[in-house]
């Protein structure tokens, strides 16, 4: 599949190193086919990344296990797979072009972590609403898991294991919920 | 100064886009001078980034204000300047090469956030030792500020304002310290 191949090549070589030809070879597709649909590299990359990002988390179908801990673990599950790491690496491969192309910068800012931040905000607000915890700074806390996990993969180049993710929930998120002062 | 110029060019164009010539022009130095000291681009970049990273925080001279909040704010101060953002952008410019060069990957993993994580670990442990807070998961909490701030600059491409950094301290770190369960 061409868009999947584009993400793989992007993850491996970064935006500057990739070519449309490399993507065609990886996908086993004719070069002419690829160039007909996506005349330039940036068209191809934007399409691949835009299509990918919103599918990562569905804010309308969030887990509802009855506890914030259960909800967060259920939400993290899909992001602990190799598949998800490849996605974050693909996004990391866009860093070199982000400063030079506003469309790429917008995809990174909006399409990368934002759905995860939104999902965390819903889960945290729900836990406050059902009085599992008192009032907290929902917007700031909602950024913690997405930013720390993305930084781990994209900057530290380390995998997000379930142990790591659950460690963040148990050592940071839940204590911060308990320790918030009204 | 040539190494400073290398960081500027790296921050602006990314590793793949930069050339030694661009750095020489930026520094106002003769190309031959630059090439004599650093025969290849990667030599130059490794030297510039290695020299920079350890200077960002001195674990032997950490602030000691008497409270964790005061210590963290004093520690963050140098990292909220334009200077520090340029440094993080330079590190971000290395992402495209990190997967292909182990030396760069090592600098990113060891030289980037690690001194900040170490500094946070010292400040948090000290707060526990003086009984400002009860026992906490020091290693995990020490990662929070460095990872979230780095992700904000390197991935979200947003500035680290003092308001943002203090928001993380007040909404996440200090509540998590208070809410930790032994």
C-alpha cells in the first residue's frame, strides 16, 4: 500500500532523505502510478500523515472502565504496539521539513498529539465529574501522557512499553489527581 | 564562532539540509579553516552538540531555595530563554540523522535531556529527604519536566514560556508529590 510505504520510508530516512521513487519501490508500485496521484513528495507525505493521524484515537469511542486508571491503560494499549511506534517515528521524520513548510507544521501540531491530548482531557474530566477526584487543572494534566510518550519515542528513541506507560499513570497522573489543591 | 554557527544552521535547516559551507558563511570563516578542523559535516555537528549539551545544567551547582517549587523554577529559568530554544531546535534538527548514525543517537539520548533529568532527580530527592513531601517515585517524576518541555519545543514547535513551565510545576509536579502513596 503506497501510503503505508511512504510512512515506512519517512520513518527510516526522514523527509529530506526520502524520494517518491523509494516509496514506489517499497510499495511495489509503478513510479508513474505514484506520480500521477501525488505529483510531489510533499503531496504524498501530507496525504499519508493526514490519513494516519486521526485514526489513532477516536474521541467518540473512548474506553469507559469506571476508573481513570483503567480508562488510561485501555487508551494507551493501542499506542504501545510496534505499529504505533512506527507512526511516531514517521512524524519524527517530518521534523526537518516542519520549519520550512507550514502545512507540515500544521499536521504535526494538530494531527499528531492533539487527538491524544483531547482524549486524555475527556477521561480526566469524566473522572472529576464522577467525583473519583476533586477539581484539577484538566488542560495541563491532559498533556502529560501524550507529550512524555511522544518525547520518549521521537526524541529519546526508546520504545513505549506497557510498563513505561503504566509507570507514568501510577507515578505521575494518579498522584497528581489525588494531590491537586482546589 | 564556528560551533555556534553550526548550531544555528542545524536548527534552521536540519542535518540533511545543512552543509559545512553554510556554516563557514554564517560564521564568517574561511572554508579551509572549517574543513581543516572538522573534515566532515558529522564531525562538526558532533563537536558542536557535545560541547553544548553538558553546559546546559550543572548538577553540582543546583539551586537550593528551600522548596521544591522554588528550586524547579530557579532551574527552569535558563531553559526558558530564546537561547535554550535554539539549542533544543538544534537537537531537533538532528532527528533525521539519529536513526542512521549511532554517535548522533548517543548524543541525543545522553547529552540532551539526561542532565536535566539528573538535575530534577536531585531536586526531588532533596525535597523528600527534608520531609517536604513523603516518599515518591523519584526516577519517573524526574522525567516529567524535561520530557514535556523538550516535546513542546522539538515536536510541537511551541516556545517554553515561564508560564508554561510553572504551569507544569504547579499542575503536575507538586500535586504528584503531595498525592503520592507510600
